[in-house]
C-alpha cells in the first residue's frame, strides 16, 4: 500500500506531485491550500494586531479573496485526482466565517463545506478511524503554538492574551489525550510537535523567527502512546525524519516547493518512507 502525504500548497500544486499521486492508494493532506504573498507579509508585519483595520477593509478583502480563491483551486485539483483524500485543516485555511482576521467580513463558503460537497475529498477534523486497515488518528485545525504559552514568549507583555492561550492549550492537550491508544499507526496533523521541526527559520520579516511553534500536546501524546508515525506540515523550512522513542516523526516539506512524502506499508505492516524533494 502507498500513501501520499502532502500539504502546504499555498496556491501551488506542482505537476510532479500530481504524477506521484497516481501511484498512491490514498492521500493524507495536512492542509494550508491557499496563499497570498501580499497577505502573508502584512500578517507577519502586524502579527497579533488587527491588521485588516490597519491596511483598510478594501485592501484586506482584496488580499483575502486572492488567498481564498487560490485555495479553492487547489481543492478542485485534488478532487480531480480521483483518489480518496483525507484532509485536516491548517492554520491558513478558511474553516470559519466568524474570524475577521481571515475573512475581513466577507461571506465566504468555508473550506470544510467545499470539501464535504466534493467527490473524493474527506474532511477529518479530529478522531481515530481505520483506513485500508491502518489505524489513523487525525488531530487537525489550529492548535496553540508552544511559544504562545511561554511567559517569556511572544505574549509576555500581553497578560490577557497569554492567559487565554494557556487555557486554550490546556483544553487542546486534554482533547488529544482523550484519544490515547497504543495501537495508533499514524497520527497526522498540521502543526509539528513542540521541540521537533518547530523552530521558525523564515527568510524575511517574521516576529516568530527563532521561536518554537510546535504543539506541546503532540509531544506529550507521542511520548506516552508511541504511534508508529507522526506526520505534520506547517513548517516549510523542514523536511525529514526524527525519532522520539519508537515513533518516527515526519516533516513533509511544502507542496509549493515540490515536496511531499510517500509511505509504503506492506502486508506485515512494515513501513518504508520516501521523501519527494
């Protein structure tokens, strides 16, 4: 059995990856479909602030529509592959209508709705299911970055926001630990585990450079339950494999850079990992 693991398209789906998809029995997708370099630059510049008010709603909506439409295009291209594709959302995806920082008040059809109305795409927020005999735990959507709960981190001078992130992080860790099982073959998510593939090395202006943005709940789960594989995207800077106990932790790399991973599992559940660079 072959599984293609792919994510972080940000509006680009290289032809070579579409060709690799033909070899797969099914696909695991770690999210982040759309992209706008203009929007990304602005958000990093005004991180933690109401950027849409700073640049003005007209300009904000222009950038957001560019971002949103590029993601819809990627979802349609994925659906045309005619492969079962299991998707967790990333932090850059349009999964709600309520957040002004993602919609600037635009009434957009969210990505989960588009996915559910497609032929081959399957939205998988969180939970365990068996796919082709493989026990897979998905834990997607946005989770709290490790630095956000650090009293010396990004929110050190904003105690109310720091406290909110600490509370959110506690709830998220409780949620994933409720799925604790020793027979999980693959845990797949968007964010990396705290301490692994999670230090920001962005080539440009980014106030998070040098900080850990992994989720502490993944690290805790891996240490306790030792799934055979942990798979994540989010960090375009990294592609590779690290071990934590018996768990192989995989950073997929970014699809926009032509990167992905092929996982082969034989009848005896022996695993072979191949990185597409």
